[in-house]
C-alpha cells in the first residue's frame, strides 16, 4: 500500500510541482500540502485548482514538521534551496527533488542534510513545453518513468517511501547511479532540445532572405521542434550543469550528421537509405 505523508511541502509549484500536488491528493497520498514560490499569481492558481492547501513565499516558513519536502524549482536553484532549508528539517523528514540533472544535486544534498534527515534524488521524466501551476494535471506521471538515484548513504526506508510516492502517482520507477542518469538524459532529452533549438535558429537565420519561410513550416517541422517552446532559461542551466555529457552527445550527433552529409556528397544514396531505414526501425521500438 502506498505511503501517506501527513504534511508535504512542494517548493516550486510549476508544472511538475502542481501536478504532484494534484496527483498526491487524488491518490490519497498527501494530507496537508503547502506550496512555496515567488509568484503570488502562480501560487494563487495552484491553490485555486487544489494543488496546494496554502502557500508561503519563504521556504523556511513552511518546512517545520514536514514529512516530505519536494524541491521542484528550476534545476539551477535546487541545490541552493536544499542547502538553505536542510538545517531546519526535523529528524525523520524526507527531502527529495525532481531535477533533470542528478549528479551535482545528489552529491551536494547528500552532504547538506543533517543526521536523521534523508535525501533521495528523483527525476520524473514527464512534462511538456507548458509551464506554471495552471498547466498541472493529476495524470501527468501516469505511465511515465521516474528515476531514483540512491547512493551509499541513502536511507533504505526513505528510498522505499520515495519509491512508493512515485509508484503511487502512476510512475514506472527505476533506480540508477546519478552519473549514469546524466549521461542517458543527455542523449534522450538534453541533446534533442539543443538540436531543436539549432533547427529553429537555422530557419530564423534564413528569414532575412526568405521573409515568408515560416509559413512553409508544416507539421513535420513543428513536430520536431515542439520542445523549443520549453523555457529557455531552464535549458540554459541544464546545459551548464550537464555540460560534459551534453558535449559528448553533441560530438556523437555531429559525427552522425557528417556521415549523412558524406553519403549525400558522394551519391551513396542506397547506403543513405539503409541509414534512414535503420533509424526508422529504432524509432518504432521507442
């Protein structure tokens, strides 16, 4: 049976934070839910839709006696806020996050939490290009994968509780090393976003010569570049925090593009077709 948390604090009530509040309430996993954020309008929206019961602007005002604290801010703020609130947390409380880059966060927060407080790194691989509490929905995590990144110092009971939480809101939970997570996410998430930004900027760079070029971008281009609607500031910080792995993936991607370019330059279109068919087959298995 899923674990129940009597008092939950969600710091950062955007798409993920609001969706977690809604899902946890719907599934009966949460008692009182307190949201923490900077924007009153966003917090009012979260309270109005039932994602939180009440809210505060200062995380230090909300965390007293909390069973579960979820760091759901943009990834670049998770570590600093976690370090700020860690000394205030009571024994037995559980701290977790939803950051899409894990190694730096896990290493930093493992060291920051005091004795008797437990941190478990987590990353729900769910979301959309929309942002803010108003985009939240209780089924966001249903059938989505959530990665937990325990370390040698992770408390087994806390790990069990966080696993139960994510399974309770419908996620398929996987555990892996934080460094492995960052490499895999660089390939399947971070690289595609960078590539999509590059595609759109390529088109934008042609607009001086072809002013009407955006009107010719049909469904295929829009499908491929939909994720460019995600928040640019967030993706800038993800690139900063996972720089090494993203650069490795960009090198691999560049090699692949050069290979395709070479097939076209050398009129090796049968070989090119086989490359496309190989990609098509792999895509069908996703």
